[in-house]
């Protein structure tokens, strides 16, 4: 990241020299968590207040000065480039609605607050009141909103979370990568097959309903279990795997027009088209796009050891080396600041994490010859990878570029270490405890 960087949009050939209008522009910096697109600094300040509840959205913004400018929640969901926006005449500016209903709910959740849903009641700031006989459309609007927030994907508005296919790449947002990552479980209806549980919605699985594949919470029924179970077969289109529906064995998981269905090879429905059926029903299962198994809140934190006898000791930097030290709230300010790091999206992968020094901004914990050190970022791919750690169950921090190694304290020094290896720091004794951490409030 540098102020010397330049962003250029160029056009050649026909139309060169003419005006180019950009309809949707987003510049999103480090976010508080993987989902929500919430500015890390602002959401951290909100979380620090420990709010009990959060109104979604605020009253004046909800009402508008006239009905046409109220918060029409249905216009604030779905692809941001398709949201019309509205004039926020309560406060005098145009709202793009790129920050919509779902973002408000995530803002409340990530701050630890209970969202309190506000619905339009037919009253506006200019004093107009909708007659009772004309209120039905707004009552239905409120009911639909409640269904969107709380309903399963077997409901009309809850189904807006239905499965689709999207282009996901290394540069995609962490939220998109998270949506595209699933935990492969033994089949709910048969252990010889598989069920796909959402990484970011534990307990919710891909299941088919009316042949459309959706994400839904497991209700424990035999029907749900069968609908959410798929059996692996050789790829219909060549190398890869095809996933056969457990209870409709002539149908396979298929993408069609960017939607996901269970489809037969030929039929009356459009998604049963024989064209490209074999290729569309063939998949490759690989490393998940979202590399972390657990989420760690962004912002300033300290890392405390969990090894018995060392639970009063924290990760800190000292003389540019990572060490484990006994530190408390009464320790000198320098010691406490040395043991405080800004948890930011991973420099090499935004689904993992990097640890930036509080008192030396721009310097990160990175491994070098397996030893963990504090060093200034040189912007290289090697540095970024060395300074990136993926959070695994525990919480344990896996080295991004040495995935069999985890952040470990050994003899009060910090290393990346494997469980049994040639180096002393790979000693298997206490390995799991030494590589497990508690993410605490910042010491400094």
C-alpha cells in the first residue's frame, strides 16, 4: 500500500476521448470481519461501547420526509450495482443503498448487539399519515422483511440466500470467499455420501427443494436429510466429480444460468437441457477459498498462551524478535504496547490474518528461517506470505506458506513449528497447547 500507487481506467479505439461514466464505485479498506464490509476502526469503536441493542435502521432515515424517500428495504439487498438508491431527505444527501439491510444486521451482530428491526409504519417526517385503508402494502412489506431476516430458504424472502455460482478468485472479497466455502460432512441421510455445510452458517446445508438448490437450516427431518445428501460419482464430463441427488438418483448437482439445481440429462425444464449437461454437472473439489476455520475479530488484541503454567504470558516483540513474556495490566506501558497487535486481513490472503505492531505501525510478525520476528513490510510476495497466518480451531494460527506449521512458543521464543520434526522447536511435547492461543482485549 502506497500513496504513490495510481489507478487508471483507459479506453482505446472507438469512443476514445469521450466521457466514461462509472455507475458503481467501491473502495473498501480493511474490514472488521470477513462479512459486512464494515470499516474496522468505526466498528471497533462501536463494539467497544458494548451496545445492548442496535436499531435497524434509525427512525428519521426509516421514515423519510415523504413516503417515496422512506427506507425501502427491498431496494437495499441483492447486487449493489442493481440498487437504485434513494434521496435521504431526512439528512439531506443521496444514499446509494450499497450499505443495505443485511449490512445493518451484520453491524449489530459483530458489535455484540441485538438488532431491533424498525419497520415503516406509514408516517413521514412531513407529518403525512397513511390512511388505514391503504396500509396493507406496508404491512406486507414489514412481514416480508421479517421473513427475509428470520425465515428459512424454503420461504419466499429467505430463499434470497439460495445457492448460485459466481466467479471467485484470489482477489475476491473475503465475504465472497466465505460464501463459496463449505465443510464436507458425512451425508445426513447416508454416511457413504456427503452433505455440504456452509462455512459461515454452521448448521445450514445445501439442499434441493423443487429441484432448486438452496441453503437452509437442518430441521432434523428425514426429508431434509435426503434433500441435503449427495453421492459422489465419476465426473459426467471427464476429470472431476459429479454429485448425484440421494433421493432423485437420475439428477445431479448442476449449474445453469449461474443458478444451482439438481438436473436430469434432458427434460421439460430449462435446467434439464441436455446441452452442456455433462460439463455442467462435473465439479472439482479443492482447497477452500476461505482458509481460516474460525473468525477472529479485527482491531487491536493481545495473544495469551494456554499452556499450563504459562497462562499469564503474552506474545510480544522485543529487540525485533517475537517472544513470550509475563505481562499484566500493571506492567510498564512499553511492555503492554509491545504485546498489542492490530489484527488485520492477511497480507497474502484476506481470509487469514496478519499481526501489525501497535507501537511500530507498518511492522508485522513474520517468520524467517522459522523464527518469528517483527519486521517492516517490504511489499514482496514472500514477506506477505511469511506474515500471514490462518486461524484454525482452537484458536491456532497456521503458517500460510508452511501449512504443516503453526505459531508456537518454545523456551519463551516464538517460532512456526510442526508437530515432530528436525528442529528443537518441533518437539511434540505440549505441541497442541503451545500452539493454542486466547485472543484477548489489548494490553496496550
